[in-house]
C-alpha cells in the first residue's frame, strides 16, 4: 500500500546545498534560466496524476546537452537529487520532488535535429512533443505513431515506456526508438547505439537503448532520441459497436486479433464510461460496453474489407448498432466519446483529480479481469469508469478523487490494490504504460520476484552510486 | 470547371518570428517555411470539388523564388493536377505586394480560362487579406470571401456561406468567381507517400513576370518593422487599497 510518509517535507540540508549552488548554476546557465521563486517552482512539483505537489528547490532550464551534463555533474558532487521534466503530463508522480533538489526543465531543447525520410527516422530533443513532431512532419507523408492521451514530450514518453491507441498495430515507444543520447549520473554523455548510428536493428553488445526506456529518469537523463516514423496510411475508416456485456465486447477483440485483421486502433469503453460520455457530450449512443475501432489500409477497398470483416465479427458476438465512417468528420464524430472519455468522467465530480489505474493482462484473461474489476468497483460504492486499449489487454479505471478525503482514498487504494493483485495473478503487470513512479513501487517484488528487483537495484547502484537521479521513484529505498 | 488555387510560402506558424536588427523585415534565413494554412484549406476544398465531379482540373499557382517549388510539390501531392511557378529572385520578392500577385492571378485566370479562383483569405505573414478581393476587382468577377461552406448550385453558380462579424451569411455567386477560404471550411488532408511520389511526375510550368506583362512597381514602402514592447515583471502589493492606488497611478482606473 502506498505510504504517505514518503511525502514528508523537503530535506532542509538539500535545500541549503541548492541555495549554495545557485551562483554556480547561474554561471553555467545565465541568470534567466535559474529559477528559485516559489510560484515558479510550484509548477514543477506535480504531474497530471493525483500525488500532492512537492516542488523542487531550483528549476534549471538547460539549452544544450553540455549544460545538462555540467548541472548533473555538480549535483552528483553535492549529492543533490536531479529530476528531469518534459511536459509534466505523467500520471504516477514521476516528477514529484519529495526529496527536494534540482528540476531540469528541458523544454528549451525543442528541435528536431534530423529528419531522415528515406530511413523512416528522425532525431528529437526533449522539448518536442508528439503533436509538435507530427506538425513538423505533416507534409512528408510520414507520422509518429505513439499517441498517449497527453501531448507528451517524446523523450518523456521514452522514459516511461509510453504507448497509445495505435500501439496495437505500430508498437509501443520501445519498438520505435533507434538510439538515445543520455546524460549519466556523473555527467557522462552516452549514445546507447553509438554516436549518430541509426541501423534498423543491431546485435552489437548489450542493449543499452532498452535499458533506459522506461527507467523514469532514475538511470540517466534523455536529452535526444532517434525515433521511428511510419508512412501515413493512404486510406482510413472508423467504426463503433456496442455489446450486451463486457465479455462479448472483449471476445470480439480476441476474434479480430485471431483473424489477423491488422486493426489500427481498438478501444473499449464500459457502460459507466459510456453513460458519462453520452451525458457530457450529448451523444446519440448506447449506454452499453462499446468498442471503438479504426482501420488503416493501402487503399479504400482494403479498409472496406477490414471494416466488413470487423462488422461480421461484432454481429457474431451480438453487437448492437455497428456504425462506420470513412470521412474525417464522420470518423471524429464516431470517436468523440473515446476522445472525451477522461474529461467526461472527471466532469462527474467537480474539483476532483484523476486517479488512474493501468494494469495489462494477457488477452485471454481480459474478460475475467475487467468483469471482476467492474463488480469490485460497483460493490465499493465509489464512482469509476473503465477505458481500455483492449487490443493489448491494457485497461484503465478512472476515479475522480478528492485526495484530502482519507476514508475515500482508503477505498480507492483498496480497489487499486485488488486490481493489481488480480492482474498479477493471471500473468499480467501492474502497469502497462504509465510507469511505476511513486505509487507502484511496492508491487515490483511481487511482479518481478526478488531476483528481478535485486538485479534492478544492482544496476541502479552501478549507474547512480550516489542515488541522485530521481531518487525514491521506481525502486524502494 | 477549372480551378486556380493560389498558394503562398510563409514562415511556419509554430516558429518564433524575430525581427532583423536593421528593422526592415523579419529573419527568414534557415527558418522553417510551409504552405499558408488558409491556402491549404482552399486547396483541400478545390480537391473535394474535383472528387465530387464538380471540377475538372485543379492548378496550383505560386509567385516567388526558387524555394516556392517545394510548396507547389506539396500542393501537387495533396491533389492539384498541375502547378504554375511565377519565379522572381529573392530581392524582387521582398518588394512583391498583394497588388502584384493579384495582377498575375487575374492575368492567368483570364488567359487560361479558369472558372474559379480559390485563395486563402489572408497570409499569416502579412495578414493583408487583399489578394482575393483585388483579383475580383481586376477581373470584374463576383467574390465570396471568408468562405466556411461551399456548395454547387447547378453548373453555373456556387452557394457560399461566409463568416462575417455578426455570424454567417449565405450568398449565391455566378461563375466565374473568386473565393477565399476561412478556417472552418474544412480540415486539409495529409499528403501520403504514394501521392508525394506521384507528385514528382506532375508538371510545374515556369513563367516570368515578363510572360504575364507584370509591372512590379512598388505601391507601398515599408518604413519600419519592430517587435512589440517586452513584457515587464509584475509586482506584489500588500492590500486592496494599495492595489487601487497603483492602478490609478498607472492610469488603469
């Protein structure tokens, strides 16, 4: 269970050391990029999750990897925590500076430094978000396919091994990284695939690139990434279908995958979620478990055939009201509920913050886990909705919570805890895409076993002997 | 119906524009450029007219230096059939005004017998919002500007809904006519790789100002280009009476 003791006040020793370092930082960065005022630092102590705000002692805004290296070296000498910050759109408290220290706001480094159209890759700095990148690519016929809900920093997405609705077809962040520029705890600038190397694949040595993917700022700070881009699909279509119950909706997903239908997006909204969305956006849809689908193809006939096959499978599973569209406006309209899902849930409770769960289980176990979870939530009396990247067995429960209400939070944490145990029991994971951050540290041992956690701690000790890189996250201390 | 779509190469909207030290213009060297967003919308609407079999041919047009070819290739990738590049050198281009561009478009529209001239409502660099109106004036054609919806009325007329200050206005114009596109007219499609490949083979006709008998004499002179004043920091006050006093001092009350 998550312990609030972790969020005690900032260490005053760290605070004093940081104050002492301000002149040194100003010499490296220039005065305007060293921020110490409370109102400024306040923005950097939280992300979009539910963990309380714990601002850093200083915010630095580097413009180059050399500046990042110099700052980290200084912090390492002084044993001061360093937390990298991209867009602050994480959900697991990854940037919460509960041990104080220095926050590196990387948004000034906002260039796409290379675009290699023929090789289907490009190199981006941490200030480039996924929507910014697609805007830069808009006339090239290429696009960046990893699309989590937020318009997140791509390097941040790498740090959390993010994925999105298109991952079922185009892969998660992990499958779309060729090389990383990482600054290590002692200031060393490392190129995980070698400097300027961009092979499609390689067997050269240990896979350092993957080591940093999902490391949540605890093994190094990512300052540049070579990522894959894909050709835009020439033809698209979208479809929506409701079902009498969760089991049949998920069964349809299993059928679709088994038929080798290369579905591009397949999302699930449960009944409560549909109710919220229909009320919030005044939609003409069924208040039933619903699948949202998107098809990408080489030409119009291709997507027509995919859509027709999907329709057949939906009907076979007693689908209700299968609707499809091929024009942009129509497609957006069909998907509106899915796009507004988070806001619709949050609108049910004014002033609440979002508490989101993130388990991922083998597809065969999904109907059971979702059904049991729904029963558990309903029995608890709490309000929560379910949205899922069902194609991958990953789903989120969204609870609008008031963190100050301790009794309520106990119930929520109970639901979340039982959900994780449920997922682990069927061979799944406690987090499909959001990361461990603060809230899931205690599950790592059960999920990975003592040996796994032990090895992770060994790696952490080797790469960050003074434990300055985002301390207190991912691994227990 | 043959449609002429004007496309302008402008500094990309996401770029932080900087003024040159000599205050004559903005920095354009090594700065990302792209097609004017309103022109993209005009092109998209023209292509949709062709897909609905109301238009037979879409021709993209641009006046500018060699780099404008990129914009024309993008237009071809997004569905234009042909392109016309009226090339001038960089120095000349600095002094080109909507007046000149409109003359060129009007001449082309008349000589090559276009039925519809479709432009963006304004360019995001100069925000002039003149070219479409000037073209209509030169040709004495009807104009429907700030279009947010375009429908055909038989083969001789178009029904256009326009965005105006008070709301929406719907008018009927007889072809040939000039239209300018507003933001909500449509959402432009992406160019896909196959279309980008195909666009490489589509023709781009080169023309010079002389070919069109174009007089590029300046009508206006830019005196100065400067940035807005930088924002100064705020200050905290202790209480409301002090706040009111300060606001009065600054002339805000």
